[in-house]
C-alpha cells in the first residue's frame, strides 16, 4: 500500500505469503504474480486489439522495421532495429532528430563486444545496478547501422536493466535503438493515453503496462575518463542519491540553469540532486520541473528558506525563482560549476577552478566560458580567462561554428581573413560586408568561451560548419584526435587592472598564436587528426601554465568542455606532472546538469556564514 503497486489487489496465494511472517515475501511491499500483478498490452492505433502475447507482437514489429513505443521504468521509450539504416532513418525523420546519436541496447555483453571495445571497468559499470548508457569506442561496422551515430566512432551502449527489457531482448537477440519517448527537447511521455496522443506521429505500435510511473526518469549517460566513471546525464541509477556534506546547512532550493536542467536542495549534511529534467524551452519541461520540485519537497519534507538561481535574467529558472515568494540568492554560472565540484568532493577551502564551457552570463557584460576562478563555497575571484574575441551572431554561433571561426580569425588576421581559402571563410563570404561591420562594432558580443574556440578550430579544420546538436563540432574534433605530445604556442598576458574587483582577471591567455599555427598547418596540408591532437595538448598546457602562475595547490576541472575525455586526460597529466592536486567530476555532471548542486552549496553556505 505504500508503493505504486497499491492498486493491484493480491490474489489468494500472494495474500497468504504476504501475511506469513515465515515467508520471504512477507517483507516485500510490491508483492505480485502473473495473476494479480502488472500486465502488458500491445496497441496499434487504428487496428483491432491483437490476441496473444504483447511481447511477441512487439518482436514482430521490430523485426519488420517498425517503430515501437515501450512503457519502461521511468517513461516511454522509442525502439527500432539498430541494424536497419532505413528503420533508424525513419525514426530520425519522425522524431525530428537529424544527426544526434541514438543510444543502443544490446542483448548482452558478447553482442556488445562484437561492436565496441569494452574494458573490464566498463563492463562493470554497464552491469552495475545503475546500468547507465556508456559511451564506447566502436571496433566494427555493421553490427549497428551507420545512421545510429552519423560520423562518430563511438556508440552510446546499454544493456537490459528492467524485467521488460530482459524479456524483450532475450527474444530479439539483436541490438535496438532505445531512445526517450518524446519529440526532441520535450520530456518523456508517462502514461498510455498521453503516449498515444504525443507519440502517435512517431510510433507505429505501443507496448503499455498498467503500473503507474510515480517519478519520471530518463536513462543516465556516462563515459570512462582517466579510469573513472564520468556521469554526463545524471538520472536513473544515480538520482537522487545525496552528496554528503561535512557541515549542517540550512535548507535551500536551487533551480539550476536553462539547459540540462536539474533541481537540487541543500539541507542538513547533504545535497540532494534531482534527475535530469531537460531544457526549459518547452512548456512541458517547465511542468516537469514544477512536478519535480513538489515531489522532492513532499518526499524529503524539505521546507526551503531561500531559493538559488543563475545570474542570467532571462533564464526560465531565474524567473521561476523570482516568483517563488522566497528570498532569492543569485549565483554566478561558473562559480556554480566550481561549487558543484566542491560539493561532489565535500571539499572545503580554496581551489583554482578551471571552468570551461560554451556560455555563461558574465557580470562584466561579456559571455564567459574560459575562466580560472579562485573559488570557495561562498565566493570567488576571477584570476584568469581566455583572451576575449568577437562572436558574430552571438548565440547563433553555438549552432554555426563557422561564426566562431570568423571571430577568432578576425582576431588573428584582421580583415585579411577574407583572403584565406578555408571552409568557414567561404561559408561567410556572402555576408562579408555585414560581418565586417559586426566585427568592428563596439557593441558586438564578446566572449572568453573555450567552447566557442574549440568549435572555431573544428570549423577551420573542416570538420563541421553547422551543428545539428549541442557540441557537434567539438565532438567531431575530439574523435579525430591523434595523440600528440606536441603543442602550439600561446602567451600569458598580465593585465594592468588586476585588483579592480572579483570579476577582473589578472591574466589572459593569448590563443592567437595557437590559431595562427593551426591556419598555417591547414595551408601546409597537415593531417587534421594531428592538428586536433596538438590543439588539445595546447589547451592542456594552457591549464597547467595558469595553475603555475596562480600557485593554488588544488586545481579543479569543471564545465561542459571537460566532458571531452581527451582534454580532461591531457590536462590531468599536465597538472599531475607539476605536482598539483586535481579534482574532477564523477557522480555530478561537469555540464549544466550539475549547476543546481553548486548553487545549493553556495547559497546555503552563504546563509550559514551570515548566521555564524
């Protein structure tokens, strides 16, 4: 009666076992059997209800290349034969997911090993209770269709983790695409009527069950970095496992960022981080966040005394915080990233937080993203940053890395950039007059973003001029890397206005010699894989050089750029070689999915400091 099974009346046999103290089922709340437990149903809109086994009907549909919507543990999933390029293409067209890779469920480790390289540690993570989607290197083509992960050498692999998946995969024996039951950027569908209404344009058939989903939860996504698991999307299997904190904190609700939204609470000696909710651009996502807040505060009995949010005034999460009726504590985006790392390690004192990502609202009116912060639980000082450059089109550069390339090439070559015969310049040529005006305008968007610099280099090397999903260009650049001990030149520029406030850096990394060297390599016809390797090593050397200049013994790597395994591994090597203590993420995502945990720690620590 205290679970989602309360609506299933026990049959006589189950009731007898449930009420017998000598039976092991006496201690099991969700007692049920095939006679009185949840049941499956197969549905095909517009067709009569079939007789027989719903799983057999689903297997037949998948073998025929059809799209099946399956009600799983935390929401509906869309399934299709991963071996069939035509079936995967059909799912892409219907779901509105042009190139972003799909996750694949394999029947077992043996079939997975025929497609991808699986280490002993990775096998352990895949078969653990958490059972995440794990990013693995492909070793053979043909086991899954190229359309599953276009242009990539990796596959997001998972194994069956619930009874319905085990039953289905045992009958199939081949890998299937297993992706969230939604249109792109929407939350998953949860119940049968909602699923058939929302997913009708995508799915050919449905497999329902009648156990209610109390708490929606997507699959977690992770990868191995430096021998440890790095969680990229924290959901099933990881949330809401708390982060222990060695201080008694007041109760604060934190509403995270706008993308990859999660919600967190600081309370007592823990921080509770919710499952992945998603981007807050869609009304359904806002509803999902509101349900998550209400659910967790009921479940844990939280009574927050304040609410934390980002500094960005236009984030939906900021507006929700402002309308909450609670005192609002605003936390700078990159300080929240740093604090998320402190929370995960329960670290006190100061770290040099290398906070590299795509964008974050800067108090100085620029777009931050290549920052070095002396950070504590309550405050920060920005000691260094990437040399800012102009970003033509502002946020449009996230989807069009050629724009970032034009910005960095202008910083290196000036208007002579139009003499270069490389892909991003050719792409921009038709707008040359407009771009000239933008690049020279005093009001143009300026950024210190490493994410945008990486996208620019990817475009310069010809990997990607237009991105169809987040970090598309950066992922292709990382996957192209040929390991290199060589690096390109860069410079450290000390600023005269050091001490002008916590947001004024004392040092800037001049990356212009790096980009100039990359352009020269392209002109000489150097293999792009070698250039990509040297560029990643250069970024790692930049981290180490600033760490030596700042002389802070503990260095933390955080922000979305450190989802990049090559960058994270290289930076860690460079720092350890110089005897720095390195803090990295494992259980809390380095991307914006970890922001709420950092916001919660900062806001609660500030309140605690005020009280004491």
